[in-house]
């Protein structure tokens, strides 16, 4: 029996972990056909079927499951050993894959990524914007960014942003027409611009002052998951809009929008960078953690 190719074994582990040739190919940056050829070659070398393939699923056979159980720890140790050597470089090298919400990408990472890449020329950074609650580690990401309520209990979480807040705003023309609301319930029956995630209903607006919490279900003629279209509609006087302060800051500063009910929208904790374990952190991720921690401490110190 010919000795199997180590690269083929590594690709087999990727397919077995994702249960998908497409997702494994995306993680490894190769074509699905390359994976199919590697798996065919590996099964021929070993003389045993490792994966059951249908048009809808890919699952390891019993032999495949046993091979995964033996190989996964070995390849993990190899990766850790190589990355320990990487940590001795002047600057780390390698690929860092992050899964982040759109709001974090736009409001927090956009100004920081160029600085990070300039500081670490050997690192390739892949950022995938995704608002869904997914298992980022099962999908091959090194780390994710989410808000506290979405974090699992068994991850290491590092704060990366000072507290944030929502702002409710409308155009001066709309306020002149309908008046300024004095209480969140005054928004009922008024035109609003509604936000919804792709896989959910329209998100309610939550207001809080002291011990009183009020949830309003906004209603209006524009519903979508795009912030900038809603901001444009708000500036045109089509309705009230409530979103992250960072999105509305330019419009507020220019007077195109006017804030309301500010005492009903207190700050809330910013997002966290999270990863699976303290035991071994790959050098590119460690560099990113240190970079974001330094930024966070500078931001908090400036307040």
C-alpha cells in the first residue's frame, strides 16, 4: 500500500469537519474539484472508503470517523508547533480569518484594518461580514466578533470597543410637521423606517429610562437590512430611524437629522473579539488581539 500524501490527509480532515466539499474548499482556498481528486486519491491509496457522498450530504464512514479521531489531534499539534516557530519572527506571518457583524466591520474595523496590516506585513487578513449566529469555529474561522448576549460560555472574550448607543432621529422637516416625541409611545402611528435581518422579522425598538423599559414595534413604508438607504430616507423626511450612533453621526453633525428621546437610549457594552481557547493562540490572532486591546485601552483612556 503506498503511503498516503499528508496534504491529502489534511484536506480529508477539512471535508470531514465541514461535512461539505464546498465549505472545505472555501476554507482552504482551492477548487472543490481539487478536494474531490485528493479524496479519491487518498481512498485509493488506503483501499477503503472514507466518506459517504450524496447530492445533499457528505458524512464520514466508520473508517473515516476513526481516521479523523486519530489524525485531528496530530495535525493540531503540528499546526501549533509550526505556529510556535512563527511567534519567534520579528512579525508573525499567515492567514487570519475573522467572522464579524456588519456594524462592527463598518464602524470599528474599517479605520483600524489598514493600520493593522501596515504593522504586520506578513499577515493576510480575511474578514467575512455576517450578522447570523453561526458556529464560526466549525466554519474554519480563527475568531469572531459578537455582542455579549450572543457569546457562548466556553470562549475567551476580549472587549474591543467602548460602550456604544443607539440614536433615534428624524429630519427637521418631519419634526416640524409632526412634532418632537416626548415619550417612546408617541412613535406609535408615526412613520418609521424599519430594520430587519435577512432571517428575522422587523426588529423592535427598545427604550429604557430608570426602571421603565418600553418596546415599540416600528411601522412604516420602508423595511430592509440596509442602513444607508434608511438614513437617506430619514433625511428625506420619510420617517423616524433608530440605529447605532456611529451610522448617524455625519447626518447629525450636518443637521440633516435631529436626535430625539436621548435620555431613553442609554449606552450599552461594545462588542467582543472571541476565540476558543487560551491554550494555544496562533501568532496572527495573537497579534490582532494585542492590536485591538491596545486600541481599546487608548479609547477608554481618552474618555
